[in-house]
C-alpha cells in the first residue's frame, strides 16, 4: 500500500474545512494599552531617551503574585508601545531602589534568563486567546523567545528575528525592543492584539504581572492577557525567507588511516501561505550546529528517551502534540525517527517539506521527508500529518496520521483521533483539563501477514496552586507499532494518578509554600497481571521566600520481569517478583545566587539488593560573560548477581562576547562506555537570522586493559558552517 493516497486524502480533508473558519470571539474586562504609530521608530540602544517615546501612553502598574498575591509590586515598572511601517517597539522602564543589586549574569541567547532579573512579554497576534509569542529580555539585553500553543505548551525552540538592547543606570534598568512585523504571523485586519508583561526581581524572588497576576497562570497563558489597541495598517511583507548554507567538514574516524574532507551546501525556503500558515522546504537538511545528546545510563529494562534538538523539527513541534501524551508514556509521532537511525546515527535527509500553522480555528502540520538509504534499505519516504480544530473557548479535537518506517522494509501506518478539554473557569476560577485519544497502527511486512493493534487512553488534571490533582490511563496493544513514534512498552495498561496539597502560610516571612503529595504509576499486562509499580510519597517539601527548596520523598517500587535482563556491564537480574523501597532527600539553591543548583541522594533497596545514589547539579555565574555548569551522578549498586558502580558527569563552560556571539564547551563522561566526549561550538548571529558556526567534536577512549586514567584519541570532526537569511 502506498503512503501517497492516504496522505493526500488526509491533507485535503483537513484543508477543505480550514479555509472557511472564523477566529474565536474575545472577552472584555482586561487591562488595555494603546500603541501609537510613528513615522520613524526610536534608535534601539537601551537608553529610552528618544523623544518619540513620549508620544505613547505609559502602561502599568504590575501586581505581585510571588511571593505575595494581590499586592502592588515593590518596584515600579512602566512600559510603552510604538510602531511604524516595519517594526513594533516596546520600551520598559524597570525602576529599582537598589540598582547595584540587580542580578544580570547571562548574555547568551536562549539561555535560562529566568535566573536573572528579567522582563517577559507575550503577544496574541490573532487575539484568539489560545496562541501567541513569548519574549524574554534581561538587563544585559540577552534574549529568549518561543511560541505559545493552545495555552498549554511553550515551544522555546522557535527563534524569531528581533532586536533588544538594555542598560543599567542609577534609576534601575531599561530595555528597548524592536520586532519586525515580518517576524510575526498576524491578521492585518485586526487592530487589537492580546498583550501581557511580567517582571522578575530575582534578589527578592518577586514576580509581578500586568494582567491576571495569579500563581496558577503562566504569563504565556494568553487567555488571561490584556489588550494592545490602536494597531492599524500593519504589513507582513511578501512572507518569503530563503536560508542557504555552505559547510566544510574534516572528519577522522579511529578505524581509518586518514581524515576525510567534504563540502556540502543546501538550504531552507519558507513561504507564508496565509497570515499564520507557512510552507517550508529544506534541501540537504543539515544539523551540524545542534548540540550533542546528553549522556544517560540505563538502570531499567526499558529504552531511554532522548529529546529532539534539531531546529527544523522543533520550530513547530507543538502543532504535532497529540492527546496530552508525555514521553514517559509513549509518543505516536517522535521526530527523531526522521534523519536518525535506530542507534542514533545521522542518516542524511535529501529533502524535507513542511506545512504548519493555523488558519481559522484549525491548526495544521504536515511533514514529508526523504531519507537516504541505510545498510540494506533504500531511500525511505516518511509522512506525518496533524490537524486539530478549536472548539469551545479553549478546547480542541483533532487527528494524526503517519506513514513510513525509517528502519525496516515494512510499510507502516498510524491513524489516531484526540479531544482536549481545557477551562480556567471551573468552579468559578479554577483550571481543569482533560484529554481523550484513540489510535491504531498497521504494519505490512514485505513477506508475511499484516498486523494491526490499537492504543487508547485518557487523562485529566486539576492543576491549581493549592490543590493539584491528576489521573492518566493508557492501554497499548501487543502489536501496536507506530514506526514514527516512541513506544517503550507494549501489551500494557498503565495507570498514573497523584495529588498535592500546597498551602501558602500567610504569617511566615521565610516560607513561601509547603507541598505534601502522593503520586503513582501502575502498569499491568492486558490480562491485568502486575508488571511494574511505583508509589511516591512526599511527606515534606518547603519552598522558602528566597526560592531555596528542600524535599523528602519515600518511594515504593515493584517489578515483575518475566525474563532475565542485564544492567551495568554484566549484572543479570533474574525473572521474579521484586519489591523494594528507598528514600530521596535533597535541596535546591535558588538561581539568584552566584552558586546555585540541586543536590539529592537516594538510599535504600534496589530489586533484591541495595542502591546508593548521589546526584548534583551546580551552576556558577561569576560574570555576565562566563557561565559554568557541572553535573555528576554516582550509583553504588550491590545485588546478588554482582556489585558495580556508575559514574555520569558533564562539565559546561560558556564564554559570551555579546548577546549574539558565544563559545560553548561541553565535556561528558559515562562509566558504561568508559569514554569522554567533547563538543565545542562557536556561534555568531551577525545579523538577525544569519549565523556563523564552528563546531568541533572529539572522543577519547580509555586505553585497552588500562587501569589508569589514560585515554587515547578516538573519532573527531571539525565543521565550519555559514548560513544567510534573506527575507522579502
């Protein structure tokens, strides 16, 4: 059976209804600010001393929601919005009575700017109260951005073209921002957008917001945003972007006597089909600048999950989310199946086409990719399609279809449907969300009979500040096989539930919030015989007003493997019924500190033996141009089948010349492979959307039969890549 016909029918059905839809109505009673049109916008230098700013009305004030609720922010914040034919401008005055205590240690774009003082603002450019853009800026002018999708997901892998400059002075700090209208998707007929802004004062662990300043809402929840009025005559341009690249690579494999040199070229083309719907074509798709995977050591009998990091697949990934499913359950579509082998090695993508975005009440996502042949397999064509339709105020229904198997000669298909319900008005002012989904897979081998199997499930959550409740159920058939998905377990029923009570003591000056809770995950086979179970009790967790945190958890684990499996290098765990408990205790140092991080230990049983685990993550930010990070995880395991230790460590260092230019170093080691890996990256965004990359990867292998810390050079490669963005 060919993948082409189902793909075409699926896309035609989705698009035929999409072009006739109208956007949702908006509500009233929100704070509002007028944007002012000017002939010439301000100079973006972070000073906010251009006279044109005086023409715009000031917005504010902000209301505190952390550590206290419904009280004025302790420091004054003002903001104004201008626009001209090309750009939207935002100026923010962050007054501070102690400017010498402003925390500003980060400069890298897309870094963890919430560790510093920062301003976050969101734009709902279709005013549908579901989707939008989120932007972060700190006092160094460092930037971070992302997409808000259905008020549930924030995709921070979207990188827009925009400019920000900031400065610190005797009155506090200021930030000046210019966002080209070509960067944004919007309805040119609308004169009102959704808008919200939030400020963090890190030394006080204080957050204040303009609209709906409540802990249960993220600032990215555009359903709770205010309004930005006065927008008229906005132009997006042609909506065409061309991104060619050229690349040179030198690679030396340990088994080969000489290094290999090769040159590649390719690029991406993106065209806006409609205000919020884009088509993209990538030829000779390359991901050389992508950071290497974080190493893991598997101490279970199930496969590990490695997240997607490639920009092409991350930019619109939220469109493809399905059923509220998380990676620890399973994913019917997992983009790492495209362009990567089963072992994680790169398989060239000859071309990839993508259509993604929204039109009316429909969200659309289609990917068609051609992978080069690997081993005895020829070229593979892979397709994924996702459509969802808005219903009610914040809910949706949708469908998902995939075709192709990247790692076998079989034909493979998946078809599924899901429904999502979400409201923030349950019982008056509470959040409630639920998902229901069902799907089936069909595998047609080159020889032999076809196999088909279903999977279905539901989940519900009551995610509120004081009381948090959740429940999930999933059933996966024995032959369920989505070849473009991630399914760690088959032939199971899985139940997850949990509750947390999180009171905030009003009378305490040093405790912000307590947390007491219980969570579980119980898995049976389809005959309801227990396979695994985990119960986690949190008798005490305290978050202090300083944002430091301490926690204690008691865990109860059950596992009933029906076959032997190996952990570590050669320790065998026999079939049987295992029941053990352990205790986890730790603390977290607040990110406002020069040295921050998380430290915990787990002590207790492990199958029919004992396990001691010590884990630490340390972040040091001594200067705004330097960032240091260390992680280390140690396990000592004693089982009847043998004793062993595991060591897993990583060290990071970043040097940031400007917010647009940095060098990053990553060194990793794991005792299972007994190798060291180094990844060095230089990145310079020399103009918005245009980059220079230099990458070096090196492996070091312990000398054979050596008991010392003596390593020899393994494989290495050096890459230089130049990319240009041309927009019309």
